[in-house]
């Protein structure tokens, strides 16, 4: 027969620490806890900052989505307005003649200011610009009238010719003066 081995018993040994070592260990633990609490507070502040940033971005996305959704009706309205604002042939013709008058006025102003008396040049430029404004006003009045397109076209051409004749007479005063 085999005899069982005796069971060994273990005794816990309690190691006593010196007070100085215990104090050092406690101090180290408190330092680590303080560092961890500081890190946690920094992280909480950063999380709060990010949450605020996320909320702001969510609001921005909502406003952009609202604009995108509103874009389709606005595009339809824009097309309608552009279609309604298309120039009639009378207005288009009148605008082109006004453009020609302005170009002629600029040419005449340039020739008047190239040399000579600055006071006289200033007066002549004012006369040219004034006649340009009168011609524009007259053409707009003609375009708004209830006459036929051919009649309007003849009157607009007459205004152009009168303005150019006036510009020529004004520039002639420079050579005479």
C-alpha cells in the first residue's frame, strides 16, 4: 500500500512595510491619481469642444439641406423670370442704338480732351454727355410708345443721326475756338 503524501500547508507571510515606504507609495499613488484626473478633465473639455463643433456642423448641414431643397422652386422661378424678361425687338434695337451713341460720344470726348484748352474741353465734354443722355431718354420714350416697329425704328435712327451730328458740331467748336 502506498501511503499518501502529506499535504503541505502554506502560511501567508505578512510583510510589514516601513512607514516611510508606505508614505512614499501612497504619495506616488496620489500623484498618479492627480495626473489621471487632470487628463480626464482635459479630455472632458476636449469632448465638450468637439460636441459643440459637431452641433455647429449639424446646424450648418441642416441649413445647407434647406437651401438645396429650396433650390428647385427657385430655379423654376428664375427660368420664368428670364423668360418674361426677354427683350422685345424694339427694346433690343433701341439698346443697340444707345450703345452706338455712347461709343460715338466716347470717341468725341476723347478727341476733345486730347489737347488744347482744358476749360473749353470740359465744357465740350459736358455738352457731349448731356446730348447722350437726351438721346437715351428719347429712345426709351420711342421704345415705350404704341407705334409700329418700323416707325419706332425710323425715329430711333433719326435720334442716332441727330446725336452724331451734334457731336460733330461740338468737336468742330474745338478747332474754331
